[in-house]
C-alpha cells in the first residue's frame, strides 16, 4: 500500500518560507518572504489533517478546495494542484501573498486549534501558482467561440479583473476602463512591493490582454467619458471602482503643508518603484527620506505607510493609533514586521492638533479604552492632561477610505447607494437598481479585502452572463 503522505502535523513543525532579515529588507521594496523549496512545500502541505469538514475552506471567501490541493502538493502532483486551485481562485499567487490568512483560512485550521501550528496554506498556494507560471502551465485565455455581446467594466482592480477573466473565457467582448495608466487597482498602486511585487500583478494584466480583454487606461469615467456613453456601448456594465475618498484628520493645523493622504503617498512610492518620474516625490512632498514621519491609523494602509517610510530612509517613523494593539484592525503579522524594521508604535494615542506650516510637530493626546459602543467595541476616550508633542516633518493620514459620490459624479440618480455611500447591489449577483448594471468589490462592501473583490467579481460575472443569455433568448423569440 502507498505510504500515507498526510497528517504529519505531529512529527513536522510548522515552517514559513524564509523571511529576509530586517536590515536587508529595509533597503529595498522586494518581498520579504522567499519561495518554499520544492521539498519544503511538499513537507509543509503534508501537515494537513484532511478534515472531513474543512474549516479552512469554509472560511476562505473563495471556498478554495484547500485540503485537496495540499494533498496533491504533498504527493508531488503540482500541476494537478495548480489546476484545482485555479478553478476557484482567479489570482491564487496574489491571495497567497496578501490575504490576512490568520483571520481567514489559517485562522480556522484545526491543527492550530490543537496546538500544532496552522498549515502554511497561503505560502503553499503562492508556491503552487508561482511554479505554474514558471513551468508554463498558466495558459492564455482562448474562448471556444466568440460572442457578439460586450461588457464594459469600470475599474481594473481585482474585482474588475476577476470578472473580466470569467467573461472573456466564454467569449464575451470585454473592455476594462480605468483612470490609472496601469491595470491592477490597489494591487498596483496601493499595496507596496514588499508585500506584492509588481511583476506578479502585471503578469496577470498581460495575460488578460493577451486573452483578448481590451484595456482603456487613463480614462476617468465621469470626466473623459460619461457613464451613459459606456452604457450605450455595451450590453452590460460592471462598476468596480473601489473606494478612494480618504477620511480626514480634525484639529487645529490639520490643513498644514506636510500633512498628506496615505493613498497619495503610497501611489507615489509605487510609481517610483516602476521607474516613473514623480514630481511630488522628487520635490520631497511625498518622500520620507531624512524626515521624522508620523503615520496616523492602525489598519493595513497605515502599516504599509510606516514600512514604506522606513525603506525610503526616514530618520524616524512613529505610528499613532487611538486603540491598543489587541484592538487594531491591521494584521498582527504586519505590526511585527514593522517593529522588526524599526517602526515605533504609540498605542492609545490620537492627534489633537498640529504645529507649524509646514508641519513641525503633532500634539498627541493619550487615550484609554472606555465603555463598549453599539458594536461591542470599546470606545477610546481622552485622558485629561495626558498630552505631548511628537516632532514630525511629514504626517501621513491613514484613517480609512469612503466611497466617492458616484450618482452625483456620474449624474445617475437611479444608481441607488446605501447610507454609507456604497452602491446598493444584490448579494451574490451584484445587480444594482439599474437594469444591466452590476457592481462589485469595495464600492459595494466598503474598504475590504482583495479576496472578497475576487469573489464578487467571479460571482457577478456569472450573473452578467445569465443576464446576457436571457436577453439573447428574448431576441431569438
Ligand atoms: C494601502 C492598502 C493596502 C491593502 N492591503 C491589503 C492586503 O494586504 N490584503 C488584502 O486582501 N487587501 C488589502 N487592501 C484592500 C484591497 O486592496 C481592496 O479591498 C481591493 O483592492 C478592492 O478591489 P476593487 O477591485 O474593489 O477596487 P480597487 O483595487 O480599488 O480598484 C478600483 C479601480 O477602479 C478605478 N477607478 C475608480 N474610479 C474610476 C473612474 N471614475 N473611472 C475609471 N476608473 C476608476 C481605480 O483607478 C482602480 O484601478 C489594501 C488596501 C490599501 C488601500
Ligand atoms: S484565497 Fe486567501 S483565504 Fe483563501 S486559501 Fe488562499 S490565502 Fe487562504
């Protein structure tokens, strides 16, 4: 009988791919984790306990068939592992890199709950698909037949691209419009290279282009082309525009020079990494080199800003967050990475005001956690008299994002939105209040995750297909 390759979690310890030392990784924007060697990927996959009811799969937004592709990896059947993994995930190598696995698949791994350390699901998923690219197993999209119908997708982020992939595979003519000059959305211009190297994203954009998806870039819908024009050109439209309105800081001096938005700062840095000329970076406005940096916020965006500032050669980097470490929204893994790289965290601290123009310091108000609010989360409240000045040459606001007012910007009163300004769309299908108009990703959910945008894009593409098929059936009657 063949030797049992799985359930090795008792004899094999959990090992992540090697992480580069903090001193080395501070010097560049390359990813910080190496790739698994083949034997290590096999060994780590073999730790899976092959649960009958796999909680990892249930808690993966894409319901990836994790135990099966782990088993195939452990058996050395990598091509089959890849084929299975790409059936449910459009961009497995991207999710493997940047999903907050500790909150999703790995956070629900049963062997972790029995004290053995979770299977390194994300790292194996990345390994499988990176290998598939290397080996030439990732095929060009070639629809069996072309269809006449066309779909216009506004937004080339993960939501829009996942939908484009599904629709193109069945021969629909797909055009993706984006106001940026490159596809990828926040994968390209938000998330820094040390979490997700840009050639990984560009490779996917090229795959779609090669497969016949048309990209219309540098095209801001509402300015360069109207929403009505797009609707007139296509049989269905999908809105996948994400959320980009930054929440603002309050307090005296909050409008001073030297206080900048995280999205501008990260976009400039990503552009510089592409080799683009970025005047705001050259002038120092969005460059941390030699400066004392204060980042305000405790989410993933704040973590990306502090770690970018370190790599740009900041003199010091301090992160202010109004709650404590346990109650921050950002991933604990990223806080640990940031601390290793030299970031100082001031927990239970909020900015009360700013001195100087350009800014020279932040007045920091110390906080404590008070009674829980309606959501059950403890509200931070100021401790009277507990304040100090934190010197700062550049303050980066990373307080979260809200949707832009699309019905007004696009002059579409029929496009219904929620009280948070996100587009009202049916669960799963993404159908909006307008016939033939669908919406996916952050513009529906509010700021969320890449894996959820992919899920929405895939689900909604299936609904768009139903819509097109129904229209075709009516036309044929
Ligand atoms: C700094 C940062 C770090 C993050 N880190 C992580 C992480 O580690 N893991 C994770 O899972 N998630 C992370 N996220 C969240 C994740 O990036 C988003 O949830 C995801 O990208 C949403 O996908 P989307 O397709 O809905 O929108 P987006 O990725 O925002 O793409 C929307 C696209 O629409 C375009 N667009 C907008 N308006 C128009 C218009 N009027 N005309 C034409 N084009 C338009 C934009 O240019 C953009 O390209 C992070 C977010 C940020 C900001
Ligand atoms: S897509 Fe994300 S949540 Fe799902 S298995 Fe991969 S890393 Fe885990």
